[in-house]
C-alpha cells in the first residue's frame, strides 16, 4: 500500500543544524516551489529567512549548518524536495513537512557516491492530510548517511478523520545508513519502518510500534539493493507488530548489540511464494550484564500488510555470543540451529503469554555460556525442543543450565500439591553427546533446591529434572552441629598458638 506514487501539493519546512568552529551558525532557506540542492551554500541565509547570505562552505566541519527552513512544492510522481549533489557535514537536521493529498515525499535524495554526515540529531515532523504517505530519506546505491552522535526521530501527524492512518518512514535505496543514537517512529495508529539499504547500523535502540501492536511493520526489505546479503545491526529493538522480508532471495543478517533490555513482539513473515529468503540472528551485546533482547514471535501463519500477502518464516540460525537473547516461538515455527558460544552469553525461551516458553531448533551447539530455564507453578518450565543433535563440544565446566526457581517458590508449589518432588522436562532432543552425569554437573541451582536427572526419560530423548527441597537440619541438630564446629575451631586455634 505504501508503494503508490500519486502526486500532490507539498509544503516543507526543513531545518538542518551544524556548528561553526567557535560559535553556532543558524542558516535558513525558504522555497515556495520546486526542489533545491542542499549542498548549495549560496541559498542559505544566516540567522533568519531574510538574514545576510551565508558565505561559508557546507563541506567543512567548521562551516556546518545549524538551522535551515524552507517551503516547497513541485510536480511529478517522484519529486525530490531536497537533493544532495556533494558530500557535506552538518551538526543536525530538523525537517518540518506539510503535505496535502496522497503520494510520496522525499526528505533528502542523497546522490550516488555522496555522503551526508550529521554529528547531532536528525528530526523529521510530517504533517499530512492523507493516509499512508511514505516519507523517504533516499540513500542511493554507493551513497551513505552517517550520524555519529545523535538520534533520528520521525513524528507523523495526520489531520484527517480516518482511523487507519499510518506513519511510514523509509530509508533507501541501495546505500548505507549509520546512526550512533536511537531511531524512533511515533504518531498515527501504526508505524512502519522500511529499510531499503544494504547496511543498516544503529548503535542505540530502534523503536517501531507498541509492544502489543498488531498493525505496525518493521520491513527488512532491500528491494533496490543489488547485493543478496542485507546487514541490520541494532543496539536493541522495541515495539511490536509484524517483521517482514519483502525481497525474494535475500539473506538478512540481523545482529543485536544491546546495552539495555529491549523487547519486541509480533509475527515474522516473507513474501508469498518466497522459498529462498533467510534470516540469521546474532546476539553480541556491548554490555553483557545489562544487554538483553527479547523477541516474541507470536504467530506461525500467513498474514497481510495492506494488499501485500506474506507467509510464515522460520529462522535460519541463532547465535548468542554475549548478553541475553530470549526467543519466543509458537508451535509450527522453527529455526535451523542455535549456538551459545560465549562466557557472557545467555539464551532462554521467552513465553508468548505467560512466564515460560518453548523454542524449536533443528540442532544446538552449546560450547560456552548459559541456557536459562524459567519455571512457573501453572505452566511448568521453559522447554528447548531440538529435532536432531544437542551437542557440547567442551565438557570442562564452561556451559551451564541455570534453573531459575527459588526454594521458597518450589516449597510453596510442593506444599500446594502435597508432594515431595516435581518433575520438569527442560529439553527434548533427537540425540546428544552427553551423559546424564555430565548434565548434573552443568546445573546451576538456587540455594535450597535439589535436582536429579530422571534417567528413564533421558534414555528416551528427554532431559527431565526432579526438583525437591534440599535437606535442612532440624533446629536442635543445627545448633549441635554449630557447637561442634565452634569447638573444632577453638581447638585448632589453640593448637596454632602452641606452635608459635
């Protein structure tokens, strides 16, 4: 639906910001019709719309633009409000766009082979009276936009009365995009971020839609990229809706480098009839202690976005190197392989609606790190389902199953069930290269919790743990034991004194 190319009258107010060597320079530009060239220094006025003409250059850092305003209108089904014919470096961009009618609006068209460097924030506010308009930062093949120190925000304001207005922001087509800060889309009843670049790197957090959204879309796309491999690297993903691969035959390498906890929930799909696209997910947090990404894929069926049909998509592979990745998968969705391979790596199965979840893989390579298992009185525990082999290349105490249940909770569950123990299956596998004794050595338990491997289940391809409370001495026995230890300590201390 966002592909419609319908011309309409367009009004723009555009602000670009940068700093001079010693002081901030405010530059303004007004245009009531037709496009303009951003890198043309002759169009800028200093301090106001009618201020003195700017005499500097936009290609040097000390002459960066701080504030640029313009209005424009044009004709044609692909009309570019602002083109960039020469590489420039600015401190920030603030674009205030007003458009009437349907069609697309292109904020900046970065010509092939050119670079737009922005050291501060890039803010776009779009005021439309028509739904589903695409606001496009066009980054052509061989060109790039680099933002080394700020955030990118896109705010959509719709003046109409329809309830299905959509905020659509597109990065394309074919070049590279780098942002050090956060990328956030807001406004409308749904948000869509469309990536049509080969390399998309965001050091901060990408936010698209709300956690419980069903209509927002994060499109990994790459339709106009000649390369078959697309790179999407983010410091976290927040929001929800639908994540889609629009281009048949594309391999998407998605990497998370979180420094904070983020979560996204929604469906994953690829174009109808696409049998060749693949999604690879890697977690390599910049901060192992605080970096956590949760992805809850909530459906495994076909769906539509506007008039475009999508089919369910599996994940080619998942790699966890550092930080925590929690992955929720519904029945009917799967992944090729899971590799947990770092001392600071944690993998867990995220619940889709409750505390515990299931994750499905063809094979697992567990060399280092932790697989965390969460427990619930009502729903049991996380379960990792491995169709083929569960393989541990190292057996030297570098890989662990962490059982996330306290003795207090377990004791309450046992008391409610009037039982001495409870059995939980945490792993189902086709084959494994470990023995049950080795598994017992891999368990990380909370104090007061005891776990035993159910041997019969393990022989049938299930790792079932029998959890009970560890034996605690009676108060009198504990006091006597403490007294005995005190006596032994006193005797040892006296003996050492005699040796002196």
